[in-house]
């Protein structure tokens, strides 16, 4: 019960409005289900179709058109037309979404909150008021001890894992019943084979910071959150982007750098500046994240799980972790994954980062060291183009 009252702190006025939509949709959904008993509903975040959900929907539309499957997305999304040409789509968060969500035999999402309203649906699902089958495709490999993904806080029927150590950790620690967690590989991994790399492209993809995105009292323990340009996150990354040594390195080696912060930080992209024509600020609306991962030759990140996708392709990665203590206290607790045993060097200072990046360029190409390549093999015993098939068959078998 204490957990219930704790969740009430996050209720917003729009959640109250969503409750009324639910009440209106409920009788409609009961009638709708009589004619659509085996409907599958797929969603990512409301404005996206570029992750595991998109790849699974694409696979089903092409390989199993007999399965009634609908994708949910905001019509204003940059990805809307891409998914609309594959099959049926409905608008995110509206009454239609509620009807389909309540009627669907299986609700499939890459996000824990990929549903018409996170607060109302949490109440319905976790407290047993709605008996539906929910499948979690995940957005990124779970590396940390994410207690919000424990079974008691999700009640999800299938938790899909993309890596073997991740599966072992979640199976042991997160409290899911036997068979509810499966190592199937991420659907999007099917697109990470036979890639064409731009050998001169450097991709910088820092993750987000919860205390900067959700301004609460505890946020002030970590940063001056009233002014983003005074936060350590901005100062350290902006300093890196404007370092003359970086500019010389890019110029001397004919390299281009793309700076693409996590989507939760994209609103702050406007604050970053650089004096080098070889550095571009990459926005979410203009760039598909998977395409950037596939075509880039080397990646710099801090804690983002996208580095795991990069490692899957056996391409070199660097970690720039200048605020690890704050990150562990304010965002994600340590899990099974130690970055120092990961897929690339860990740097804490800008000078070290630049020196390490320079050392990775051997004979004009960025190369992943053999020790990291060997770790990839142990992390991904499934390394093929059958991920969508395995996911589909596992969902169908429930």
C-alpha cells in the first residue's frame, strides 16, 4: 500500500483526464474484442517507430500478415509514414488507443510506459484490475539494477533479453516467474548485419540524467538545475566539443563528428556550440539512431546502452564517465555490467579521452581491439538475423 501512495506523487492532471477516457473506452473495447479476439498491439514511445517494436511489426506484416497487428504512433511523428506503409496504425494516447489497448489479446511495447497513459495503466495492470498479456521488448540492454523493472512493479508476461549476461541477471534478481524472462535477442539486431560503415564518421552519444530531466528537490544535490548551461553535464561535453586538440585531430584525419545526445536531452541540444565545421549537432527528428549506429566508425558515450548495439557490430567504443558517482546515486544503481570490463576504454578526463580516441585510429581506420571482440562473443551467443522470428514465435506461444 505504501508503494501505491508513493506513486500518487507522480499523478498529473492529464492522468485524471485519461481515467475518463478509460471509462468511456471500456464498454467499446468489450464489444470490439468480440470481433478482434487475437489482436496484437505494438508500441514504442508515442512518437517513435525505430526500435524493436518497429522491427517486430515490420516482420509480422511481411511474414505473418494473417496475424492482426496494429502499431500505435503519434500522427505528427517523423516516423509516422515509415510505419504506416507497412500496416495498420492508430493514433497514440487517444480514445482509439484506449479501445485497442483494452481489447488487445497481447500488448507489446519497447517501453514500460508504452501505453495510452502510464499512471492509469500502471494502476490497472500492477494491481490486477486488468488481465491482459503484456510483452516487454525493451528499448536498451538492461545493464543496471533497475528496480522499476522488477516483476512486482510490472507484472509483465514476457521480458525479452538481448544478451546472455543480461538474461542471467534479470532471471535471478528481478523476481519473474519461470519462463517469463527469455533470451531471444532484440528484434532490431536483425538490421545490424551487412552494414556499410563511413570510416571517417565519429559518433558521440551521451546518455541522459534523470535529475536534469525530472526537476525534484533531490536534483539540487547534484547540479544547478535552474540553468542547464551551468550543469556539469553541459560544461564537460561542451568543453570536449570545443577543445582545440579535438578540432585539430578531426582536421588532420579528415573526420566528421556527430553529437547526438539521448532523446531525453535533445531539447538541450540548442545550448551546445562548437567552432569546428567538422562537428555537427544531430537532432532526433533528422537522424535515425539505428542508421547512425550502423554507419559510424567509432562511438563515444558515457553510460548509454546504445554502446551495446555498437559492440554487437564489433566496432570500437569509448566511455567518457566524468560523473559516475552522481550517476549511480541519482539514476541507475550498479548492476552486473562493469564498464571497465566492457567493450572499450573508460576515460574520466577530457585529455585522456582525446588521447585514447587518437590511439584507436590505426593506419587510417578505427579498429576494435581483440580483447573487446572476444567479450562480444561471450555477451551475444545469439548473433544472427533470426531475432524477429524468435520474438514472434515466443509471443505466439504464450
